[in-house]
DNA sequence: TACCGACGGTGAACACTGTTTACCAAGCAA
DNA sequence: TTGCTTGGTAAACAGTGTTCACCGTCGGTA
C-alpha cells in the first residue's frame, strides 16, 4: 500500500519536492562559497529560502545529513567540470587527458577552496558512527563520480600506453592484499563503464603507481589551497606544472 | 608609569595568571582530543575549569584567538616529540635522523588526528583579516617550532652528505624568486641555531628538492589521516614506509 | 461527496553557542 | 584612605541545531 501511494504521488507534487530539495542544497553551497563554512547553517538556509528552519527536517534527518549530501553534490559538479575539460581533448591523446584532469582538479580546488576543504580535508565521518571495518567498503572512491573520472582516465591510459611502472616484485608484499582488492574493484567499475582491461596489464605495480600518483597530486593541491607550503609562494601554478611534468616523466607519460 | 606597574606586578600574581592561561589551553586541547573539534567551545572550557565563560575574555580577545594559540601549542608539542625522537639517533646518522623525523611526524598525526586536522588542514586564516602580501612573511614555516625541526634536520643533511638534487638549470625559472627568498630565510634561521651552511651547497635545486619532499610526505600523511586513499587500506604503515624508502632513494639518502 | 491520512509547513520552546555589558571584590600604589 | 587595575560574576542578546504540537492543503478512497 505504501508503495502504491508513493508511486501514485509522483505527479506534480513529487517534482516540486525534488525542486525545493535541490534548492536547499544550492542555497547551502552558495552560503559556503560566498560566506564560508561557518555561515552555512540550517536557519540561514531557511532564511534565504523564505522558509522556517524546522521545515528542512522534512528533507534531511539532521544538519550533518544535509552537509553530507552537499558534499556529494560538490563531487558531482567537480566530476562534471572535469568531464567538460576532457571533452576538449581527443580520445586518443591519453597523456593530454591525464594532464587535463590533473590541471582541472587543481584549478577547481583553487577556485573553490572552501568546497575543497569540506570534501577533501575532513576526517572520514563514516568511520565514527558505524563499526569501522564493517562499513569500510563505502570508502571506495570508485563510488563517487569524481573518483570515477580519474579512474576512467587511468584505465584509458592503461589500454593505450606502456607505462613505466615497477614490476610486482618491487611492490611491498604487505600491500598485496589491499592492492589486489582495489584492482578487483577497479576492474569491476571500469568494465561497468565499458572499459574492459586485460588482467595482465593491470599489474599490482600499476595499481601501486596510481596510488603514488594520487598522493603527490593531492599533496600539491592541498598544500596550495591551505597555504601550507614551507614558504610564501607568489604564483603556485608554475610549481604545479613542474610537479605535473615530473610526475608524467616519472610514470612514462611523456608525449 | 604603565611599564613600572607591569614590571612591579611580576610577583606571585603574574605566575598565577600564566598558570590559568596554560590551563585554559590544556583544557581546550583535552576537549579537542577526547570529544572532537565541535566540542571545544568557550563555555565548555569554562565549565571544565569551574569558571564562567566571559572570564576567558580576560585572556583572549576571542574564541578564534584562543584556537590560534592552541594551534601554536600543538606545534610546540609536536616539535618536542620530534626532538625526543631525534635524541635517540646519533648526530652523524643524518639519514637516520630524516627517517626519524618523518616517521615521528606520521606517528604523531595518526595518534592525534584532530590536532593534525586543526593545524595542517585548515585554510590559512592569516590571509583573510590582514592584507595578504603584507603579512605573508608570517607564513614562513621557519617561525613555527615544528617547521624548525624539519629545517634543522635538512640543514644537517646538507652539510654532511651529497644529495641527489637537480642542478639549478632544471629548476623552473618562474620559481627562482620564491625559492631564492626561501633560501635566504632558511640560511638566516639555520645560522640562528648555530648551523652555518655554505652558500654554494644551498643551491636552488636543494631548496626545490625540500619542497618536493614535503609535498609527498604531507600528501601521504594527510590522506592517511583523512581516510582518503582511493581504496580502503588495512594497515597504512607499510605504505608509508614504502613511500619513505622511495623518497630516500630518490634524493640520495640511502644509508 | 465526504472523509482520512499524509505532506509540508509554522510557531514556540529547549538547550546550546560567542560576545558584550555592568557590576563587584580583592590587591596593590600613592 | 583613596584610587586603579585585575580577574571574576550575572544578565542579557543574537544566533545555533533540534523537537514538539499544531494545522492547512492536497490526493485517494469509501
């Protein structure tokens, strides 16, 4: 019966609800961007919408819940922006696509520092409520659209180019378990998007290389956004470009 | 006259004031560690001290001001811990000292994730109030005790070992200005601690290498603390060790 | 047509928060 | 003794997340 009423309600009322739902998150992000993290508040959102605060509880269980969904929206937008950047690069120019997605990530981060901080520099909230290892599967970056963009580009690189990755023997043995599981998850999500990658090209060394790549990209961007370089940097972009070139050369991605 | 009263007051009353001052920051940090960032609040601190909230304004201009000083305390503690780790390593084992300080940094970060987040993953607060470039000098890591530890070890490495750093010609020209200024600042703070480093060994390539080293160390540690590796990691320590070995080999720090 | 229930909103309240203000007691200086 | 500083208090203000009782306005159904 409940299902019947739910499906039956999908007329005009449903669209209106989804619309205000979207508006809530839009207003929240607008406050975050223009007035900072401290200004995004249930009552401020409601005020901005000409509505009263408790009404928001018809849409979200709590303020934290709302923030979580805003984070997901941010990831979606970031992914869309990166997809737009990628659209300008020919399909077969895989190094160019790697460069584009890395540059796009940095450009987005410096253009949206508060969103970056909210999404990429908050301790993992999922670890607190549930039982840690139990919900660890949700930590998979393959689930969020931003991570998927990165992984897809990585997959394209793998099937079109010969990378300079270490042989499996050089990968620390203690990482075999985690890396292998990640590889399995990667193959799954990539084949879901139409990319079928031969098992032999997806070595542990490749997975390990992706990890190291991400560590350096993230470190560079985060330090720039947080202003935590060991010295004041006049223009961080050349530094980023230099790091990117170093990365590309090291992983055999030179054009 | 004001000076006279100030100096005259430095009897028993002054010590008591400094004591409660210390207690305020201690209680604040305790709340941060045990109950999270959201729980460190003016009133909670006062409550824990058996005191009333406005009394804290006799010691700090605002809540933000208090937080800033807590951050400095955290940096001091981190520096002391690293100094303790260093004390166990012989003076002439410079690679061992580098390893010790890097391992100590990671160990501290994973043991104190909320303190790490507060200090190392908050957007630069100093950039908002003042005029940006005007107060940029305060961004210098040489001023904070944690950065000083790192830089001192780096200086010891420089005067005792031959590093594998790129020649100045490979450093991007656009970075010359920033790097040179950082080098000047480094030489100053290092000579202040008794380390006199010959100008010629302190090349731009060396400074650039230090920057890249920090980017990778920070990225690794931050991603671990935030749980933002691209896949769930069972035991991050071997991954860190692997990164550290790679770093050491790459910069010519092998024992 | 009449009813009934859910949806989405309101207003009031509660327990918090940072911050300001007026006030006050103790201690020291002149 | 007088006067000023120091460090504390209580009360208040504006703002926060959250809950609760209430209440129109609809859609679906008897």
